[in-house]
């Protein structure tokens, strides 16, 4: 079967089987092969295959560069290339030789074949969802899932660029059938827009600002949770917290730690202190909720002997005790606003 081999910046990224009488290339959704390049028109060029030879028909009105020359129509010989912005497509009358990658049928019926023909026919799988700094993992429990912003989807995406029902993924032995559900902004694999595809593990799909990573499931063998300066857990959110602590700890700036009572704010404060350059100096925690507003000033800044009734001697305040180290003001939100300032 004749094919188009697509290259981007010198690297082969896709093979397209010319399996129909008319194949349209362009940037728009109406194209059989969508090319995400601003230099390409929405409908750039059509390939006309009659079973023996291939002709090209420019649809952009500006001409399409074939074999280095801009043309509006003409024959496409074997080995000729089309320049499509940063992309280059080479036409071959016969597909790759034996042992080469299988041709990919692309368009509204895309079928991407796995490179690894020796892979096992079935293995546990999961989808890893990456949205900015947030990451979550969802294990396949059925034959597949739907993803989108709608609450009825199996995987609800908090992404402003995702459609209500954006895509559907279905397991087929050891590959996965991905179908874009006519989304507005498309489903992408790298620089290629996917309408329907058979993909192997692992595969990264991009939906708006979200990455969906189809990957083998993590082993189910029980592992002891890791500890990071007293913070124990193996969940992705715990790992993100540990990474954030390591980023802010070297700074001398004040750090606000937010969370309900009992969520481990003091553990986070101690971890920040332990990862900082102040680790060999004292960490002084002060429970502001347990100190009356009349004594908070004395607790924080200290007092001299006789400065108030009951002051039998001089006393250092928390700020002085923590000099060169870290002062943790726990539950500072319980203080009146005029004292917080």
C-alpha cells in the first residue's frame, strides 16, 4: 500500500497509509491528516490516488511545495516530498520493507501499531493524570474509560480546554483503542492530532493542558511507605509536597503552611527546617492558640524583670530563641487581627 512518511525536524514521527481515492492534508478538523503547524492552511493539499499513480491538488490557493517547487496540481512521483511548514512528507508507492514499522492508517480512522510485537498480550494498566503540579493515578478496573469535564465521565478533567466528553479509551488485548469524541481542541500524541488510534503502553495523550499517560500498572506488592523527615506516604501528592519543601527550604523567606488541624503542619515546618541551611540552629514552635492575647507579646519578644506583675526575671522571647534558626508560629490565625499585624 502506498504511504506518506512524515518527518518533523529530521525525525520520523508518523506513517500514513494512502488507502483511499482522496486524502486531504491540512491544519483544520476537516482534514484526514491534521498537521499542527501555523504555516499550513486548514485545507492545504489533496492526494488523489487511482490505484496506479498519485496526483496532488493544492487547496490553499497559495501553492504546495513538492520536490522543492511550488505547484497547484501535478503528479506526485515515488520518493517526492511535500513541504508542510516544519513538516516534510515523503511519498512512497510501496510501504516499508520487511522488518520495518507497520504503516499507520491515519485520519478519522487512525490505527497506530505497536512497535513491540513480542510484548505480552495482556498486562495490568493504569492512567496517570498530570495537570500542572497535580498528579493522580487511576487503575483500569474495566474495559476502558471516558474522559472530559462532564461529571458523568469516568475520568473528570478539571481543564478549561477539555470538552464535556472529550475522548474514550478501550482496552484491546495489550493495546488501547483511543477515540476522540469530536472534541473542540482535539486529542494529541506529541505534535499529531488523533481522531482514532490503536496505541501501546506506554503512550502519552494530551488533552488541553492535561497529560494522560497510559502505562503499565505499578506492582501490587506491598511496599513500606517512604519517610521524608517524618512525613510518611507514597502517594503522588505526598511526593509533590516533599519536592515543594525541598524547593522552598533554602530560601530565607517566610513560608505560610495551610491546612486543617491535625493534617501535619508542624511536620512540614520541621521538614523545611531540616532541609534548610538553618538545620543546625534551633526550631522554636509556638502554639499561638494556647496563649492569651495579653501574654502573646511577651512570649514572642520576651520581657525584662519587673516589666509587668509576675515578671520575676528577664526572659527571652521566641524570636530571640530562634535567632539563626526557624520560628514556627502554629495556629497564628487564631490570634486577633491587630496582633497578627
